[in-house]
C-alpha cells in the first residue's frame, strides 16, 4: 500500500482535508509508485496560513538571540541527518547521492548565514539630527511569508528562503513541488525537533490551486518563488497586484565561453559537471558552450569522449554519475527537443536517446551533445532542463559576449581562459547576474545574493545574502526628542527644530 503523505501544520503532521485529490509519485529510476501526495486547495491554505498568522505575534516577540539559538540547534540536527536527507532527494528526484549531499550542504550554509541575524538586523542611528532630536532605524519582520519551490532542489531551494525569513521573526508556509514533497516534510520535522514553536514553519502540498490561493490570501505578506518563466511571471503579477512583496526566480539559458587558450582538461571536466550534473535539471546548468576561434573541434571531441563515459544509474547507487529525469513527461519533453535539434540540422555528436537505460522503464536520457547549433534553433532558444548540451561556434570573444547579451535570460555565465585581461573584460561587459571565471557553475555562497538578471528574475531583492534579509524585513525609522523642561517652541514647517 502506498504511503499517503500528510501536511505539516502547527507543529505536527495533518491529513489533507476531505475530498482532496491525490497525485501518485513514481521512482524516477524504475517507474514504480511509492507514495501519494495531496493536491490541496483553499481549505488547506487557510489552515496553514491561519497557523502561521497565529504563531507570528509570539515568534516576532521572541528576542533575536533566542530565535537564532533554535537555528543553531537546527544546523546541528541537519548535519547529523544530512545523509538521510540526501537519500530522500536522490530517491525522489533521481540525482546522485553525491549531488544530493552537495545540495544539503548548500542549504545548511543558508542556515549558518541566518544564524548571524542579530548583526544582519541591526539598524542605523544618528544622534542630533536636529537640536535635541535623535533618529534611528530598525528592521522588523513582515508576518506570514510563503515559499513556492521547484522539483530540482527539494532541500536547497526551500532553505534559500525559510531560514532567513524565520530568523528575522517571520512565520512561513512552504509549498514544495508536488513531485518531490517528502524532503520538505522532513525539514519541518527536524526544525520542530530543534525547538521551533508550533505554527512558525508549515508545509502545504498542492499545485496551481494551492498556489493561487496562497497568492490571494490577505494574510500573506511576501512570496518567494523559484521555477519556470511563465509561472514566475504569473506569480509576480498576481502577488504584486495585491501589494505583496515578490521575488520570483525564473528560467535560464546559461552560456560557457571557451577561449582558444583555455586549459583543455579542466575546461572539459567543468563542462561535464555543469551540463550533465543532476541530468541538466538545474537553473544554473550550462546548456550552451560557446567555442571561440579554433577551439571548437578539439573541444567537442573531448566533451564527447568524456560524456560518453559517464555512468548512468539510479541516484541512490554509489557508482552512478548521472541519474534519471524527474518524470516520464519531462523525459518526453527533453527527447522532443533533441528531435527538433536534429531536424533543424544541428549535428548530433552524442545521442542520449540511444543509451541502453533510455529504452527501459525509468526516466533516463543519456548525455547528449549537439554541435553547430545556431541561435535560431529551438534547442538554443528554449530552456530544455535536461542533459542536452549545445555548442555554438563564434570567431571572437566580442561575438560571444554579443550572443550572451542578446539572450533574454541572464542567470549565469562563465568564461574559461588563461588570459586575465580577456576574463576581466568579459566580466565587465557581459549582462548576466552571476559570472564565473574558470568556474563553470558560479552559484554564490549564502552571504551573497543569487543575482539573476533580465528574464531570469522578477522582483527587486534577490534570494539570500543581504538581499534576503531586506526582502523579509521592513525598515522603521524613529525620531525622538526628550524635553528637559519648559514648552516647545512653535514650528509650523516640516523642518526639525
């Protein structure tokens, strides 16, 4: 019998409301069902947001040093449970255990950053802004905050959001992807174990109906989202129109530029991990290699040889270097893009459709390499979100920069070179928010923002770093005067006297 997953509301597991429909979850490596998740609607949203609102006053009044002590304990528990969390991720999503462990570690780094909240929430003070008047600012929490997160990082992406929000004094409702909901439930259970009061962190399952109910709820003050561009635009418009704060991290088409002087072996190793790690299901995956000058032929052959040797298998198997895609539907979508690329005259150097595991019951597609791709092809224009790497050839670095800057997305990019002047010029002129120099996936650490540009981000304040603290707080400015005796003089102007 399949496990029926609960919600996590007000500090404990709760069944879905009567009449809720359920989605059956399948092991991406085998296709075998293993659980069913409720697709909740407005009733469950009301329950989760109500619990968060009821908990807000008490949590907000908890001194910030006490709040971060809970996070310190949470960090210790997460470290002890890291392998177990990684196993949930590897089983449910399909990525390898090594990749899943890395995801858990990157999430824990945000908890560590949030433990610095006593300093991060400090305001500013100026004495004597006018005669006898002092002025100071303080950061205060917003209230109920919501996180809507994708399937590709079931642990890390939620932890970009809720540790900072909760450390700042907010309460939180997490709506994880309905495809990979088990990790979110475990994160909530462990936070409860660390001493988090009931109602401060709640987990709600569902799809669009749940999302729209969260966006419309009057008690929700801020919405954080990571996912596809169409959904990001929808959330940004809907929540923003109701006066809610929104940070919506969107799609990507990340380019990695290879100059002729780049060291071949580390460049190829960097490309392999960036393009085929997590089966390409990353918003910072490299999906386009831009080969500059005479670098193309040698580079393509080296990538083909290394990619063909990758060991595919179930994510939980210790020898696997690349796992399956998350679902049958997504596999069909990725295969469709490979077919379109071939029809549009891209050269199929390595065809993942022909991998032996791609013929079985799991959602496998082998590493795929397409050469002589042009910007007019569908495989270049769209975010495939799979193990498909396109190679575009240009003559100069200037052409590579023009190609990147003309793309509607601006999440991440990288250049591989031994020329410091060329690297410096690239990072100066490229219009992308996160840039790597001989670093293929330039995802910043928690104390920097995840700074996507253009259509890769909708909002004003990015995820984590100081941007994250500012997003989950608002500034109050207080001006004070104490009278030593006697009446104040008349002042009919806006000046301070």
